[in-house]
């Protein structure tokens, strides 16, 4: 029996078997594709050139695939992002720099396409105090401009298609706090200045809870998943010990996820790169139901182990290696990788197949085709 796209995703996220594993390309800011790889894919498929639509990271780093491409690969998911706010737009400070609504400065690298955050408003404080948070103009989280036209667009998609819908919220507490304070500086604060680290995260969580509230009150009944991002690990280990996470970060994640859960029945998806195996029990505890992107070649992130230990409580979204297999393997290697994921993560449901983070510039179009066509063919054979 062939399922509709939305029903397929919902069943998979309910840990149920489906006619084929759902697939995603472009449904979230970590499942998109670099413009160089995308243009090569268009040529390979024999599709005409398109006007590229930038993803939420902007500035040429990723693009949103067109409906033509999504239908070619029978993609099950369509994603939505919050819009900007007219009250505090990005302010250009030079030909290659701007300041965002959080007061964070971004500059364009001379060697890569995207802008990168280079300085936060609290980064130069040697001994930050809670009172230093007061003079800052904080973003208005519940600004209705952020959701302008979103409900109408989602209702149209519901009426005219059967795709699953995911609402992608911005980065969550810790990542935003790092931008404001500095990457290493916040880690030091977690140990040496806990009052400031706590107060900073509380203020950030206030803002993002406002963003989530205004969005979900508007469209919480129309979505199948709600996603947020907060990287908690690097290639070899999580950012911090489980005990430090529990005492200093988990309460803020818990408050944010509780806000989501109060306003929608959609599955709660968290994006975190890296080796986060030891933190997964706590993420489950705060209410995370789906983990993306499942960085399978990071330490402790063996997919069979993840499924065995956490498959009853977590769903997995991603899993096709973008560090080695997709860029440097052959199409046959990619097909083998996909079949492994269908077995180790897909058995019994609980899996949406996608790349481990965005498809990068060097990935050959033949490998993109192999990834999705292998997943679709496996479903056809099973049917």
C-alpha cells in the first residue's frame, strides 16, 4: 500500500513501519544544498537554470531546492522559516559586514561564501556582571512580523498537497548565547561566572520563547514537526560533561521545549551536530522527540547503537554521511550507505532519511541522485 507523504512522515515519527522511509531535502536549514552542488544537480538532471532561493543562513551558503527538484526525488517534507522583523532589521556596517537584531556582528570571509559571526555585544567583558545585560536592546521575540503570511501559505500547502510540514525556528539558547558572549568565553562562564551565564541564557530563552509562542499560536495546528537548532558537540565529544549540561544548560532547553509542547502537538525536532551520545538521555528528558542530523561518523554516534539504546524514545532524521561518502565516494558507495541507514536506523520506523547536514559544494550530482533514488527504489522493492 502506497502512503501519502504526510501520512508516511507521521507514521515514521510514530515509530511505525511505512511503505518506504520518508526522505527530506530542504525541509530544514540543515538539509539543504550548496548552490554549486545544486546548479550541478540541475545540469545533471537536464533541468533549466533557476533563480536560486537562499536558505535561512543566507549569503550564498545554502539554497532552497525548487519544487521541480523536490518532486523529482519524491521528497516528503516542506519546511517553513520565521521571517524577519521590520522593527530591528540587519544593519549594514560596511561592504562586507552587518549587525543583526541581537547586536552580533557578522563579516563575510575572504575565502568562503557565507558570513560568519565575529563579535558579540558581551564578548569584550573581562568580568561580566548580570547588570551588563540591562542596557542591551533585546529582540522583540513575539513581533508578529515574523509570521507575516505564514498561515496563509501553510493552509494553501495543506489544501493543494499532502506534504508534511515542518516549522523551523531559529537557533536555541546556547548557540545564541555563544554568539552574544563569544564561543570560548561562554564556556568559561559556565564554570567561572555561573550567575552571568545563567542570566544570559535566561534572557535569550525569554526571547526565543516569544518567537515560538507567536509562531505556534498562529500555525501550531497546521504543522507536523517543529524544529530548533542548538549544537551540543564536536566530532570527538560533547561540548560539556553531562553534569555541567544538566546544571547550566538543560533548564533553559527544558523551558523552551515546554513552550513548544504547550502550543502544538507536532513532533519536536532538535538539530545538534557532533558527538552528543552522552547527552541524549537528557534531551529525551526535556522533551526532544527527533534528533537531526545524526552525525554517524562522530564519536559514539554509531547508528546501530543509537537505534538500540534510544530508538524507543527518539526518532532520527539525517544519517547519510556528508564528510566522506557523499563528497568522495562513488554512487555505489552512496547507495551502500543509504541501504545501511535504511537497515540500522529505518527498521521499525522512527527514521527520515537525509544528509548529515547540508549537501556541500563538492558533492557530485550523481551522488545526490544515488542517495534519493536508492531510498525510493528500496521502498518500491519492499512494496
